[in-house]
C-alpha cells in the first residue's frame, strides 16, 4: 500500500483534479495555479519514491499521460470560462497541446527502439568483452532515464505562460510558453534519433553470444554456481559468492534474471546473466565439470540437461524446515549438507535421496562467526533477539514475533542484573501479516523507550569522548564508501555496464577493509549498554552474532548459524508443541533453552550468560554444533573444495567413459547395424 506519505501524496494528487475542475469553472486563476502545482509536486514525489501507487493508478486508467492531458484540458476550460476563447493565444494553446501529445508517439517509439536495440542477450560482470566486440557508449541518462515522465513535464512552460496570460498578463507570455514547450518537445525527439544509427547500437545477439563463448573457451570455467529466483531471493546467491572466490578451481556465477544481477553483492568471480534458455544452451560450457545449485527452481532444468557436468544441490541455509528435504533434490547427482543432521533429515523424510549421494561439507559462510569468549568484567552482556518473519501462512510456529515477542523483550529490558538488547527482525517482517507488522512496531517502541530510560539511569555513564571519536571515524568511512560507490556506478545501460563491468581488485579490497572498519566504529559509536533496534543491511546479522553473548530466535537457519558460535541460545515454541515434541521435530533446538509464548524459561538463558561455568547446555551445544555443521577441522572451506575436486574427477571419468563407448561403437559396425529378424 505504500508509506503514509505516499498515500497522502496520492490522495492530494487525485483530489486535486476535481479541485482543478472546480477552480476552472469558478473561474479562479490563482486557485487553479495552486492546485495544479500540488498535482505536479505530488506526482513527482510518487515517481521519485518509485511508489507502487503509481502502478495502481495506471491500472485504473489514471496513468501519467492521462493525468497530464486532463490537467491541460482543464486549463483550456479555465481559459474558456474567462472569455478568452476568441483570442489567438487560446487557439495556440489548443494547437500546442495537440501537437505536444502528438510528439509522444515518436518519442515513445524512439525510446523503445533504442532500448530494444541496445538490449543484450547476456549481461556480464568481470568478463572481458571489450577486446571481442564493439559496444558503443549508452545514450546520456538525461535522455532515457524516466523518459516518459520527463517529456510530459515539458508542458510546464506552456502551462505557466498560459496562466500568466489568464491572470491578466500579456499574450506574449502565452505564446512564449507555447513556443518553448513545442521547441523542447521537438528537440527531445530529434536528440534521440542519432542513437538508432548502427554505430550507436551493440552487435547482434549471435555476435555477442559468440564473444561470450570465446571468453569462456579462454577462461575455461570448471565450477559454476547457477541461480534463478525472484528479486527478493538474491541473498540466496550472495551468501555463496565468498565461497566461490575461495575455490581452488576456476569459478563462474551463472544467473537467469537480470534483476538478480542488479542485486548481486560485489565479487571478483566472473558473472554471466542469461535469461534466455536457448541462449544459455548455446554458451560454451564444455569445460565445466561441477554445477552448484542454491535453490530448487524450474529453470534449473536448462543446465541440468547437460550431461558433461555433475550437478549438486547446495541450498541456501540449514534448518529443519520442509524446504531442506525437497523431493526435487532427486534430480541432482549429489546433495551437499552442512553436517550429519542434513543427511539424517533426508533419511527420515524418505524422499528418494540415496545416502551415498549426500556429502557433508560444512557451512563455509559461517567462517566470520566468532566463537564464545569471556566477556570483560563489568561489561553489560548483550542478548540478540532475531525473530524470523511470519511466513506464507498463519502457522503460529513460523515466528515468535506475534505471540511472544513483546513478552521476550519486556523481560530482557527489565532483567536484573541488566543486559543489553539488540533487536534485529527479519527484513520480510510485516510484508504479509498486518499482525506481525504491528507487533514489530510495538517491540521497536519498547526497545527505544527502554534505551531512553537507561540513558537517564545514573548507573550507566557513557564515554562521550570515545563515542565522538567513533562517530567521526564512522563518518569518514561512510564518506569514503560513498565516494567509491559513486566511482563504481555507471551511467550507462545494460550493454555499457556489461562492457565496463570488470572488477577493480584494489577497489574491491578497499571496500572490504572499509566495511570492517565501519563495523568496528559502529559498535563503538554508542554505549555498550545501550539497547538498539537494528534494521537494514548494516550491521549484518553475523556482526550482531559476534557482539552478543546469547540469542533468542525461532526455527530458521539463523539458529543453525548461531550454533557455530557455541554461545547460549533460546528458541520459542510459539505453536505450543511442548519441549519434548519441539525438540523431536527440530534438531537445532536440542541444545536450546525452550521458551513458551510468555517467555518462561528466559531466566535459564540469562543465568548461562552471567555464569558460563553454570551453563548446563554447554556440552550439548558442542555436540549439536558438530552434528549440524560438521567438525571444526578440516575447515569447511577445505571440505567444500575437496568435495568439488572429487566430483570433478567423477565428471571427468564419466566423460572419458562416454568417449570410449562412442569410439567402441564407431569401431565395431556390428554394434550399430540393424539385424533382420526372420519373419514368422
């Protein structure tokens, strides 16, 4: 539905048109001008916010062109009501708006043609296309970005000039405005024409694909990370990028949607985005021996059909949810799980996955999670509350947020001895359930209120000098990151971005270093006892793991990941299954403090935080960590690389055997001849 500000802007804009008609009928030039300004500004605001309400207006036949046309027709009505319909400027206004809207057709056609001719069958990052194909610069963003919106706003000179005339000004103002509008509209159309010339458009699709295949033959990729999904699922491929960078074999990321590429995290790995199935089939992937799949989606079939490589499902998290034992996994040569728990899940689910096809490789992404350390004496311990979102149905077991969230936070902020609360909700929270959204807002208010009260408590004294220094450091790092982002951002379209999308290794390393500095400065920029609500991408979830002494969460991969730290954690049984049944159904809670919706049991978690020696679940967490995630040695990255190398050898053996069988068939004509069978 959009934010409250967006709803208000949409209401002002739509109410503005009846008001425009009223002011035109009265008639009142000042009132008409004021209301027209409101409709212009509200429309502009909604477009700048990329509001979904704009799309809704289009669906109800109140699109952008209609809104501008209605406003202009009402201006003509105003002029007529002022008895100006016999003046030459009145006819000039009608002619202007008629010709102006006539220019929309060639303008729209040119914008569409330029976009189509400059579209690429593939988009790339870190792939050298410059030496293989000529890709000209994109048209200036000024011409093509929001082109439809821009050209319609060229009516402003005419509208202003006519209103000046209607308010008693000279007719010359009307003629001048009309001339400027028509001149700018015509110039805009003429400025687009040169970009249809052959020298201004990229080569044909077959030539681009040939160039990409030539690069592939030179690069000779061995391991591919393949991904297809919705725009919201980009995190599923992003979590594997660092692992791909650490592979011993030559990696490649293969995407099936360009919008995923737009949300891809920075990486040094070559990336190819190829939406078309036919185009994918024509890429030269003959050197690839292992294909990794992070999600079970229909488009996987386009690569699964290739027999010269081995196919592996690696997933995008480790939990006891049904998605972790999808029967679709039967299509892969192997399924890689973090630890023994994943293997056992498939055995219990009995969905057709053979035990010998499961390989335990750990979770390479968990390397940044730091193990438990003794907190400095006198420091207020931190408890992270990281509930998952409400899910696609109303199962109370999906999230603790609705039924238990407030109770959990109230007990934590009132704990004695005190603890610090970090509240980091799932980014999807409230997107489907209004109840979840309301609970989130109440919890956010609780945390902020508790933070304000603690700031007034004389027991807690901030180190203002250290915090000021940290904030200054934070500002410096953010400024440098912004500079690097501006340097990296290109002004071109997909063709130019593919041409220029080679990684700058020095910049990539600097961004990684600055991000670490930002994280360190962020946690020092406020008191270590201050409650905090953390939304958005930064700081990341694992950064919150590292500054916490304990966590409260729900059944999700968040719990499995936190187990890597060895720290105490609690999980809420919001569905009311009971502790024993809850543990039976969910492996990850077998070493957890189980909470009910009233947050009973939270004292046990806080006791383990305050006195690690009196933590009865410490041994169980250590055993569970190995069961879920595998042993600490060899490291997960080493095990992952070993699994890739082993499967690549199997792929080579399969291909060699296939070649030998084909050769044997060719050498022995009797194997291919058709023998006659006597009749009768």
